[in-house]
């Protein structure tokens, strides 16, 4: 099993920045790609950014140029640097990890709330 714990959420004004962290523990050697998802009130959970073990990244079009995902494999941590935040990006941000051996198996953190005020 893998446990994911997010941190770094909070309240920020529009145009501000936040850096989210996600620490993985447990069977870390089974972790393949990791990523960040977000879920706004009343909406579905959507992918924000993902990163492979080798560092290949993908981003939702809405965050390109403003968000950066990175990964520290030695410390089993993935980060999301969020710049120029907008009120519509208010959501619970979840960390995700995919099992590298069983791709249909994935893990989720409990989420961290990001609130962007106008």
C-alpha cells in the first residue's frame, strides 16, 4: 500500500502563489507516475498535472505557463508550484500515484484546500 499526504494549501489572493507538496510513504517502490488533480465544489475531479518517474510532465491546458509539477524521487515527494492563481482555481487539490506494475491500481491523498480570493 501507498499513503499520500498533501500539504501547502491555504488562502491566497488572486495573482498570488502557493506550493503544494505530496509526501509518499509505504510501498514507494511500486509508485510510477504521480500527479495532481483538483475538484471544485459541485464539479468533477480533473487532472491538473502529472509527472512520470523519469520526469516527463503533462499539464491541463488551463494551467500551462502558470503551474509547474516537479518530483524528488529520493524523498518520495511531488510538488506543484502554482503561480498567478485565479479565483476559479479554488478547489480541493488531490495527490495521485499510479502503481507502476498494476496500472489500474492508483492511490489518492485526502486533499488540501486551496482558496483563491478575488
